[in-house]
C-alpha cells in the first residue's frame, strides 16, 4: 500500500532558473553596451551589475531560508512523531485499563447473579428447614421406644428405624446446606466488596489517563498546526525562488550545506554488470567497482531494512525504531556521508544536484520520496506496512523530481 509522508501537501510547481536570470541580466548588459556609448554604457553596466547582485543576494537569502525551513520542519516532524508515539502509548494504556475495567464489571455482574442464585437456594433450604422444625414441633422427634411400641413386628421395627434415620440424615443435610449457602454468600459478598473497590480505583485511574491522553492529543494537534504552517512557509519561499530563479529541480543544486551539494567530479557511470545484487535475505550487495560512498549508502540502508514503517521515524534524529520514506532515504544518504541532517520529502527535492545520477538518484515530491542505488530501489511504499526495503523492480518516476548527489 502506498504511504505518503505529507498526504495533504499540495504539489510543488516548477520555477525559472538562477542561470536563466543571470543570462537575462547579461543580455541586458550586452544590449546596453551596444545601444549606448562611452560614459552612458559604463553607467548602464554598473547598474546592471548592481541589479544582478541584488537578484543574486535575494536568491541566496531565499536559499538560506529554505535550508532553515528544512531544518525546522525536520525538527517539527521529529517532535510530532514523538508526540504521536506518546499519545498512542497513552491511548493503548487507556484501552488496556478500560478492558480491565470492563472485565471487572463483567465479573461483578457474574458475582451478583451468583449471589442472587445462592440466596434463592438459601431461601429454599431455609423453607425446608422451617417445615422440618414445624413437623418436629407438632409430632416430636422419633424415639426408640416410640418406634418399638408403634411397630407390629421386627420387620416393621427395622423399617421404621431406617425411616427415622433417613429423616435425621435429611435434617442434617438441610442444616449443612443452609450453613454452606450462608458461607458461600458471605464469601461472594467479600469478593464483591474487593472488586467494587478495585472498580472504583480503576475508574479513577482511567479518568487520570483519559485526561493525559486528551492533553497529548491536543499537543499533537498544536504541533501539527505548527508543522503545516512551517511547511506552507517553505512552499512560499520556494514559489519566490520560482519567480526569481527558474525551475528548481533543474538549476538550484545548493539549497543545503551538505557535502553532496557542492560541485564535484562525476564518478564514472557503472558499466554492465556493476549492479547491486538483492539477496534472498532482502539485503543488497554493492558491486565491487562502486564508489565508496555508494557502498556506504547500501550498507546503511541494509542496517534498517525491514524495520517497521513509522511516520516521522528518522527525523529529528537519524536513529529510530522505525522509518518513514524520507527518514529511510535520509538515513541511507547520511550513512554514505552525503547528508548531514534528515530531510522530509519536499526537502529532498531541493537537495543535491538536478537530474538522474549515475549511481544514486533520489525521486521526491511533496508527498513521497524513494531512491535508486546501483540499480536497486530503496522504498517504503509497496512493502505492505513493513517499512523500508530494497526492490529489484523499478517504479514510474512520473510526478517525482529527480536529484542526485554531486559526483554520483
């Protein structure tokens, strides 16, 4: 299932290039020198250079603003992810206590039903005992002399004696039954008192946990609002760059201070056979001839392969128990020494240099990012919720901005 880092983010537009701005300004200077002469030409050239300097300074300021926005947004994502985890943990704890409360209430209801049944049985036993006492009062208890004189023969004596004993046994059973039922009722009442007390304690605990959970959710919403505001501010700066300097993905290679943003000789393109191999364990093996940075990127990605998908994972700090799409790409690039701090998917569309690289290409937009390294794809979008992993198959790059580390 496709996972998006910022599902409600609008797609970024494509802006004019700083290079184009320089060319236009240079053309203005050239035309001025052709159309005017002497002192006027020098003044026009100075004015053009001044204007060009202002344009360059404005673009540098916007670049610095976007880089600062990237750092702030990364920190907000890390904070928001931690708050979400805390809120989820509180909700889980609240759910566990509610489940215990429900179980306790169910047990209390069962005890109440058992108590009602025990009291009914006790009432029946007491009624039987009452009747026996009335009978004894009316007829008196059977005696040996009464049995002998009231019997016609020895056989009748035996029969009447057995009958008298059975009556006595029944009386004793009824009395014992009454005692047993009273003890059972007493124990049930004691258990009910304990459960009722625990029920009250649990309800108090749940009230406290519910308050904490509400506060945590409110904090998440507040941080989310700040995150959205910061993201919108960054998009406004990017639109300003669009107006001043042209297509962002084609000509703004240095919106971060990372090593990959500086110009460097490009490593030779891989020759046939220089492709990373995806093993049966899901890990990638770098080709022997790959640049060291590529090998380090692959090694770093292998270290977090198959960890779970966690929104915001890898932001604020590279280390996490799970990663989202940009967190996973950032972690791998950092492992290769190509990225100094995590970036979200939009931030990665301004990282490095424009276009497809020979060894590494990052494909990003405002909602998702993935990366190809030595012919394998590093992605989180089609792993069924299991997090970042390697894929031998490629995916359509339509709608994504390709960037690559300098020299690779």
